[in-house]
C-alpha cells in the first residue's frame, strides 16, 4: 500500500466519514487508557493493555474511578492518594521490569463513566481498554445471556469519544472454552 494511503474509515456520531492515514512505521495507538477495576481479573486486562502500549510505543493512562464518594473534601483527596499508591504498587513494578515508563496514573471520584470519557477526551486518547465487568467473568460453559457486559463497560462503549477495546473473559487463563 502506498505511503499516506487511507487504511480505514471511522464513522463518528454524525456518520461523517474520516479517513485515517498511517505512514509505514506509525503506531495505530499513541495514547491508551486502561480502566482498572481492581478485581482479581484486572491484572489480565492490564497485561493486555501493557503489551499493546509496548507494541505500539504508546503512552498508557491507568485510570480507576472511585464512584460517588459521600465524604468530605479532605477525605476524598486522601482516598484518591491512597488508591493512586495502590495502583502504582500493583502495576509499577511490572512496567519497570519491562522497561516501560511512559505512563500516568489517574484516580477520581464521581460518575465513573463520565470521568472515563472526560479523561479520554481531554487526553486525546486513541483507545480505551477495559474488561467486560467488575464481576467474575462468565465461567466456562455458562450462557452468555447473563449480561456479559457490566454497566460501566456498556455505558463507556456508548459514550466514549474513541474506540473501546473490551478484553473478553476467554483471554483470562483458565476461563477459555477451548
């Protein structure tokens, strides 16, 4: 394919067609937003996000939403700092071992979906990566009619200003149906 040729089309909410030009050697994603749910399955989604960031030479935002906290301002600030430190403890060493230091950690209170989409818009993120739900992934053999997407994931898909990549439970070791 000639350099500068259109490689795909993306439709925005008004169905206007935008062509994305990719030069040879360019990365598809330069800015990735990983939504951390802090469940036992979160590490697998993080691993996928980190691999994507490494392969694309992209910046990785690690975000966790605390939801609407019924606390005073100082208590909210303290909870945010505590959660930021926890995220750094969970993911920092793994990134450091891989030689990856192009990341930022962001924690906020408030409506989680609104905060995810605001961060994605303000940071001009290329893709949001998240899991299907904060609840246990669909067990092997269980019907997929049991609402495979949690409310935060489903709403983020609807309101995001960029593509949302949802990591399926089949990528979680031990849960594949193969």
